[in-house]
């Protein structure tokens, strides 16, 4: 390999893939970053086998080749160089790279590139396009409801449901559910696959909120997310996602409408009270007033919400953190909560938008002081 490249371009490629580096290295080769020089580009690749990130940037390539260098070392070195242009070449010594900058050089011993795992490639069969900004918002609106319980792998993923020229993302940890969708530009064959929530979290880190389209390609065992210079691929989760439509209430008996920021801030203030257990917010709702309560061994809080409530009086309890998570991703200034009873799931929706909802199960009531 022999290349000359702008440091800023190389740093972009290295940092893009290094952001998704695995927390635990199970094999030495997985601590390496594969750098491949071909034609007028270099491609940096990092993988933990289940998740792979590749970033391609322009370079002046004199000799095509590839090398695998320790990911952390090469990232730190390139980040601390100050020259605008650098050169990299492989040496006769096995798996060694020389980095030239100004009148100086660094030599790094690498890993055998032939040991680097084989990278899955998209087939182009099931492909769709969507603006990066919209998809980044969709990730944010779904990912909070993903479970972290690895003993139940289906719930650690996000359902990608493609039908009727729509892409829908659904996630649930069995305590709450999030659903968000967007309309696609062209018709795509109906598909249901489960994408690991961890992969979407990593994608969210590197995805820019831009209007340009990105490409999503779904294969038999992998999903690929492609932008102009980056491809993130992930192994799919096998199994059947729960029939979520059956648990979303079709009717409601009462409805609360309020401002997102005001309600979020009130719940957050209440949750700040020190406590040994998860904070549980008590809502006392009637047409006359909407009151929020919370008490702990450290004290209690009572707030009156500026809200509109229609229906019979209702006493309902919610996990404060779960409720804040739901409110945090509502894409409008105002929202509604539809109730079917004090012990049944409530549905949170943005006002004047029909492409997002979250479902939240009530919490178990706790003993309260007389407030």
C-alpha cells in the first residue's frame, strides 16, 4: 500500500468507524481496523462480527493493498497529527505501516489482515430510501422503548415493518411501546425484520441530521444502512416480534391534553426528590383540575397542570422515568393521553400528527401521605 491523503479525510473515516468500536474485544483481530486502498479511495472498516462499520474517503492511491492496524492506536495517532497531508505505506516487514508527516514518521505494527472477519455485502434486493433527518428522528422516537434484558432478545430489537409504502419502527420492553412511521417514495415489498437496538444506537451516533437520502437494504440475515461515504451493517434478530397491534387500544374513555414541556418539567421536578425506589407519579384527573402528586421519605410534591381533561374522574399512576422518556420524543408542542382505565395502557400521541405514538402501562399505586 502507498497512499497520500488529507489528514481531515482520513480522520473522518477513522473516527466514524471507531465510534462503533466494541466495548469488549473477544478476539485480538477485532481490535484492529482494516484499511484498504483501492482506486482513488481508502476504506476503513471495524467489526465485532455482529455489527460492522465502513467509511470510504478519497485518497491518492499509488499502490493498492490493505493493512489491519490497532484501532485505538491509529485513531489516537491521526487525531494528534497537525500536518494537512500525510502518507501511509506498508513496509516489507510483516503487517507494518509507515506514516509520514512533514519530515517525521511513525511505524506501527499491525495484525494479519487475512484474519479479519469476512464482511457481509448488500445484495440490493430489498432496498428503500428515506431522508437521513427523518430516519434519525425515527430512531430517537423508538429506541427509548427497547429492552436491555439480553435474556429476551426479541425485545432488545426494533421491528422494521414495511407495507403499504410505509416504513414503521416499533419497539417495546413490555412496560412501554413506541411506534413511529414514515411514508416511502416508492413501493417496496412487504417485510418484517427485527434490527438490534444497539445497532440503531450506533447508527444514530454517526448519522447526520441532513435532508439527503440514505439507503436501507434488508437481506436474509443482515440489514445495511448506507450514506454517501458510510455503511453500517448489522446481523438481524431471528424470531417473531410480538403482535403489538393487539395491545394498542382502539377506543378510550377519557383524554388529557397538555403541553409537552410543561408536563415534562413537572414530572422531572417530582422525580428529583431523593428516593430508594423508582419514582411513581400519581395523576388525579377531572374536568375541574389536573393534579400531579409524588411523595417519598424525603418529602412530597403537588403540582397543578394547565391541561384539558375530558371524561370521568381518574386516578392513575406512572413510572416517572418511563413517562419522561415518552414525552421527551413527542415531536409537537402539545400532546394527548388516551385512557381506557386506571390499570390499562395509556396511549400518548402528539397533537395534529398521526405518525407517532407511545403506549405506557400504569404503575402499581403506593401508599401516600395526606397532601
